[in-house]
C-alpha cells in the first residue's frame, strides 16, 4: 500500500511538471511567431510602398515624356522668327534671348499630377562657319536650339525628363541683330563651373531669362539686344549652383553703388562680342568654438567677424566691401557658433571676452592671428581659447634678445620641489606656455622656471604664484 501511494505521488508530480513545460513552450512559440509575423508584415509593407512609388513614378515619367514630345511638336511647327521665350514679371512680359512667344515656365495638371515645363531657346554659333569669339563669323546666330524639361513632384533629376532639338532658319542665314553676350563662370582655381544657373536681366531691353553653363563654364547668347542708350550698363547677371556661393553683378560706383564693384553690370553692344567673367566657388561652413585651455566650453562670448568674397573696393581705395559684412555676435550657451554656406576667402575674427577671461590663442593656430583662411568647399573649424584670470595660474612668454620676437618650440619647465610639482611644456607659435596644463589650479607659492631652446643659452628664473593669473616674459640670449 505504501509503495502504491508513493508511485502515485511521483506520477502526479511528473504530470504536473509536464503540463508546466508544455505551457512555457507554447508561450515562447507564440512570441516567436508574433516576431516573425511582424518582420514579414513590415517587409511586405515596405515592399508594397516602394513598389507603389516606383509604379507611380513610372506612370508620371510616361506622362512627362508625352508632354515633352507634344510640346516639341508644337515648337517645330511655329514660325522660326517667333521661336523664343517670354514670361510674365510684375504684370508685364519679359523675354529670353531670343525673344518669342513660348512660355519660359508653365504648369500643367493632369489627374493628380502637376507637371512643371521649362523651355529654353538659344541661338547657336556653330563652329562650322567660324565663331564670333574668334572673330571669324559675322553672323553667329546660325540656328536655334530648344531645350525642354518636364518635372514633377520634388523636381529632382530622378523626376525630370528632357528633350533637345535644333531648328534651322528658313532660307539664307541672316543676322538676328543685337550683340553676342558670352558669360564665363570660373572657380577660384580658374576652371569652368559646369551646370551653373545664369540669370540675365536687361533693364532697358525687357530681357529676363535663365541659362545653364556648358562643360567649360560658358554661356553664349548671340542676338542679345543692345543696351539702351548705347554704353549703358543695364544687364545684371546673377550666378548660382547648389553647393556654391553665388555671385551677381552690380551697378558701377558712379551710378549708385557706394563702392567700386568687382563684378559690374554688363553693356551689350550690337554687332560685337561682349564677354564677362565671373568667379564663384563652393560654399563652406565656418564653425567657431570658445573654450578654456582645459577644453571646457565658455558660453556666450562676444566676437565680430567680417570677410569672405570681396564685392568691391571703397572709393577712394583703402578698404573692401565683403560678401560677409561685419557681424557682431556671440557663441551660444554651449560655446559654439556656425555660419553655414559662406564664401571662400579671408575672414577677420575679433573677440571681446567678458572678465575674468582674456584671449589666449587660436587652436589650431592661424598663419596670421585673427585671420581665418577659408578654402572653397572645405569647412573651417577653429577654437578661441580663453584664460580664466581669476584662478592661480601662469602665462609665460619666451622671446629672443635680438628683436623681442617670440621663440617657438622652447622647453619650459615649471617646478616646486616641496609641492612636488614638475611640469614641462613647449612654447606655441606666439612663444607662450600656460600653467597648469590641467586642473586643479596652481598652489600659491614660488616656482622655478627652467628654459631651454636650440640656439639660445639655457636660463633659470622664478615666478611667485598668488590666487590669480601671473604673466611673465623671459628673454633668452642667443649663442
């Protein structure tokens, strides 16, 4: 009887354990199944979304291509002399080069999609019979080239289709009148900037059009109407490109500017080549930080900045007018300030710290103190380092005995045997070292200074540190 109950008890316990095991395994299976279902669902949804977008883009591309072909057929059927562009600006019609009846830009909606159509017509100076640029073609408007672009959605290159066609004049080639306006867009190194947008406005000729530079950075527009009156600088040219710092011509000083511009507005003379060269280059960010020598950010430091692309000279000469005018500003609460998409060139940086701070140096060092050299397309990042004059510290400069110039790379050891302090630093580009090299501040006492530098006699001196910054200059004798 005892054995029976014992076996029965063990059997019941075993069954209970089996029930628990099966229950736990089923829950895990459910969680795994739910996870797999979620992954499959998300993947399916993403695939469905991408597929739907691709189908929609394909449909829109077919529609855009149909619009472009239809528009081009209409263009081929109109009279050659009226083959040019125009658009409404301020309630009046303004024209391209050549002027005509085609709209420069228009929107057409079909179904749920709006297409943006841009038309550009340009005279082409074919080199087959010489070119106006070389003075070998008296009639440079050999034929017209029409470029159509149809875009939709975000108008990116992936959502744009284009067509190009050439249209020849009827009969014998005749002059279209006007002059040949040729525009060269170069970067700072003298290379042509391809794909730049050139906007041309003629105040006396109702010309207002856009063109795109070719692979050499050039736009040539034969048949540009002559300026009125003769010699007036009434063509304003603006240049832009994504990622570049743009440029624009300005009226000459004698007319309205307060300075003599580098890029002056153009004058177009009939039956002549009218060239202009404009320099622009990639934009850069200027990123400034304000910190102490230990790397801790110092917030809200006042400073001024001016420079960048030179727009012109003052009259009489002496100063420049810059694309980045003088700005008096400050770093933010984290000790940072960024100026985005600025031009290349030199910038003058002047800081105005608030007590107890004083300026120490730039990190990395600048060739000329306070002058930032910004290269095209390269972000410029610099730190203004400030010393807290209220803490026990030492700023030591090492100079030579000949002309008082700073000695760069001198070894300066500050030591105090009793305090167990022994730190050696190397002078920077201005001949300075700053102690302590890391917090805490120096302990008030008298310290020994040992200085060595190639070409100079070694020197030992002392400095007494109190509760604030101590400044000291030490001169070395040359060997």
